[in-house]
């Protein structure tokens, strides 16, 4: 993902979730980034840009049973 795409997606997620606590960090692979909420990893965001005119993003969030038990 380009730096511009990262900023755009971060701004969207902050607005959608009504928080400024979202951070996006690049990974070694170019097709995804890590999404953090208040310094805790929330998930991995993938970009689908094979068709340059129809770009989409896919946010995968993993929830551990342990986290549910603690909630």
C-alpha cells in the first residue's frame, strides 16, 4: 500500500469507529498493513488492486476465545 492509501484508510477507520486511536503500520509484504487500536493489534488490512479501477480493502480481525472470556 502506498503512504497515501494508508493515510486515507486510517482517516476512514478513525471516522467510522469514532476514535483517533487507530494506527496503521506497514508490513514486509506490500499487499497488507497491520491495524492497531490503542497500541493493540486489531487485525490485518489487505488491498485488492488487481483491477486498478476498482480497488477494495479487506480488514481481517481475529478474536481469541481468551479475549472473550476476559471481557
